[in-house]
C-alpha cells in the first residue's frame, strides 16, 4: 500500500467517491493520533556524540528515549533517568540523564563526554513525496481504518464511527503486542528464573 492507494482504499471502504480532495487531511488527522499512541521498538535507532557541557542536541526525528549510555575508561554504562535537578556526588562518571528544553542533559558530564542515545524516532508523515513509512508497510490495516474513521467523523456517519473506533483501538494494541513479542522467544527451553 502507498499514500495514493491508501486514499483510494479509504474512500472505497466508505463507498464514497466525493471525498478525494479531503483524504490527505483525514490521513493527517489519523497520523496525529497514531503517532501519539505508537512508539514501536522495531523502529529503534541509535546515535552517538559528545556533550557540550552537560548537554547534547537531540536528533531531528527524536520521539522517545529507550536508553542512554556513556563511556568511562573502557567501560560503557547505562544512565538512569532523573526528572529533577540534583548535584551528582561520589561518582567519577555521569550516572543520570534528563530531557530539558529539547536537549539531552547528562548530569555531571563535562564537554566532550561520549554518549550513545538509543531512541525511537518519530514516524515520517505520508505525503506525495513520502509515499510510505514503517507503519504503512507493517500495519496497512491500521492506517486504512484510522483514515476511514476520520472520514466517517467528517461525514457524521455515527454508525461507522461506532464500528471503527474499537477496531482502531484493537489494531493499535495489536501493533504494540507484535512489537513486544519480537524480543521474546516463541518456544524452547529458555525460561525466566527467579533471583536467588
């Protein structure tokens, strides 16, 4: 499915041929909901850099942090998240990070501190020049029904809105669960054992 076929398929689903000019707007509305709800692990990427003081610039496509690491000596350390100001004590390397003013702050870092940011990027919105993205490739049904839902709201088709709303919710959950399952073994002798 592509951006163009999504528009056609959504109109076909609703049995309407008079909404073509409005379809890009319905897709954009659907994306505004979907992009808020979905931060899929499959899309995770990483970027490395060094700090300027305690700060580093976030990537342009930054969506959600997965984890942040830094190097001290020859070892890599995962940083913990800290929401409020504090003064680090007793450590020879940074141990915590925060997000401030659209920047990554690594508490206690000095200029040149190496870091790796593992993050889930924001999805790129569909357009005539960007005809597909990860979500459209992996969950075309979710895109289709979300777009149709926005169109149904516009044409005030209460019955279709009532049908599509739970369907879209279930598909969002399905995409989340599928992403979570990818990191887990399906079968075999692997077991999670309690700590002793």
